[in-house]
C-alpha cells in the first residue's frame, strides 16, 4: 500500500511538472516571435532573434571552383542574396542565466540588434545574466554586450578563447595580414574594443583554453572561421546540445556543399575541414544544434544526406525523428491529456482493494476447527463406562442364562464404547492440532511481520534509491 501510494504520489507530482512545462510552453507560443523556448533536459534554452541579414551569394566564394559555384547556385535556385538569421541563445539552468553570443546591437544597422530587447520580452532582467560565452569576436556576436560604452549585462563575466582574444586584440596582428584586408580588420577591432571595454574595466573579460568546462559547458574546437572560434557543448543524460557559432552561414548552400567557405572566414580551408568534421560528429551523435546563422530559431539537427552532403532538419520538422520534434507538439495536446490522467490514477487507489486479499486471512477461520475441540465432549462417552453395569446381568444368570447370552450382544454396546474411544483418541490429535493452530498463529504473525518488514525495507530501499536518483539527476 505504502509503495503503491508512493508511486501514485510520484506519478501525480510528475504530472504536475509536466503541466507546468506545458503552461510555460503555451505562453511562449503566444509570445512575440523574437524568442523561442526549448527545453533541453533541465535546461531552458531560449533562442533570441537579433534580426535577419541579406548575404550576397558572391560572398560564398572560397574552396570550390567558379564552375562548381555556378552549378550549385543553379541547382539550388540561388539568385542574388541569401537571407541569413542572426541568433543568440540564453541558457537558464534554474540557478543562473548564461548567454551564448549577443547579436550585433547597432554595429550593422537597424535590421539587427534585438537580442537585449528579446531577453527582456521573455521576462528576464539583463542584470541577471551572469555569464556570456562568445563563440568568437566578430561584431555580429560581440556588439550586443555593450551600448554606448556601457555594459548591457553589468554583472556578467565574458568568456572567449585565448587565441581569439590574442588575434583581435594584439596590435601586431594587422601587420601579418594582406594590405587589402587591413582596413576592414581595423574597423572590426574598433567594434570589438568598444564592446568589451566596460567588461575589461571590471575585470569581467576572461579567456579560456581548449579542454575548459565553464558552468557545465564544454569547449569544442571549431577553429577556421576565426582562429579562436569555439563551440560549446551542453550535456543532459545521453543527449548533447551544441551551440555551433559560425561553423555554417547558409543552410541552403553549405549542407549541400560543405566545402564551400564564406569570404569572411579567416582560414577558408580550415573552416571547411572543421565544418565537415563537425557536421559528421553532430549527425552521428544526433546532437541538437543551436546555430547563430541558421533560420530562426536556429535549433534542429544535422543528418547525413549522401557522400559529403548533409541536411538541416529544423526544430519541429516532420523529418526530425528525435527529441526536437516532441517539445513543440506536446505543448498544446498535453494539457487536455494530463487532466484526464490524474483521474485514472485515482482509480489505481482501488488497487488498494488488493488489500482485500487480506481477506484470505479468513482462512484463519480454519481456526474454527478449534470447535472440533467440542468433540472433546465425546469424552463424556466415558459415561458408557456405565455399560459396566451390564455386569449386573450377571444376576439374571440364574434363570434364562442361556437367553441372556444374547445380551452378551450388549457387549456390542461396549463396541460403541469402542467407537467412542477412537473418537476420543481422535479428540487428542485434534486438540494437538488446535494446539498447533494456536502455536501456528505466532508463526503466521511472524511471517506477516517478516513480510511487512521486508516490504518496509523494499519501500525504504525504493525511497532511498529514488532520493539518490533525484539527487544525482539534480547534480
Ligand atoms: Zn557571425
């Protein structure tokens, strides 16, 4: 019973959580389109839309021949420009808020720069963000951390790979670049310095090395787009979610032709190698991907689609078999479903009736055989001892003594006494049985006690395991 009620309690409490999740998600669906909530294990992931950019197709000009590019554009009906999202992601682990990239703010014009506004639209305060991970320092990822020389996230610590910091902030870097690239590089550095300056003043700008794990996020080396470009992996159970950064800039071109690199990759060849290697790993592991430049919300999965070809399966895509599809759909249907189920758990209470098996205890009524003890009264047949009186017939012996021999038949009555005696003999064993019965009772009680003890142990065990499990899950 205890185990049953415990299980019932637990299933009801999990239903309550499920309902809570559903209500959160349904609120999201009614909210503005600038953010999107995605539950990944214990983590609430919020995709934040910074805006959308138009990239000229001619920017995709690295690593393949012009003939191949032209054929690819024709094959995919790419005419002039490609619409490219700019996304950032917020991670709420229940204890702290983290941000991966921050959007472009005003560095590229009014069509971008909505990350901060959308964080507030979700209901978070900008001052509650404690950590900002930067996949790299390009302005469309870093400008959003500051506004007019002030930190947008005043209590946050920034993290960027040491190679990235060195590349952009070392004054000698520009001298290593072709002269044609130097002016653009210098302009980019100005944006970066303006963005990070408020954080440097409060010692909140930090670098990390490969192999680092920061607030539960593992660093993945995805160099190529920039020297210190890194992605971040979040793990929940056997599932992984990777914040990809700029490994890919166009879902139309680079899944079909992953060798194709974009003009602003600092190392187009390395960027291409990283893209193929990363796509393979993500597809193999069925990882959830959150990408900065894939169509908003930029969350989905990557699948193999032939030799060196891949396919982007956005969140909620019918082709997506795994978890990403489920969070979207359960949102609405789950709510009606859940109220129904709590009703049924109530009936499981009736399983309590299995307690009626306790009625088998009535077999205890066999104890009534104790009543056979009354046969003990046959002991009264001891009175047949009176047949001893037939001894008196001895007197009639004088007259019809021969006839009286018939009376010896009366000794037959002694025969009855003979029948009675056996019953009297039976009476003893029955008494013994009764005695056994009374002795047996403590045995039964002992058995019941043992069963109840073992049940208690198993309940305690299951509670202990549950608590352990919960504790582990919480960790
Ligand atoms: Zn970018």
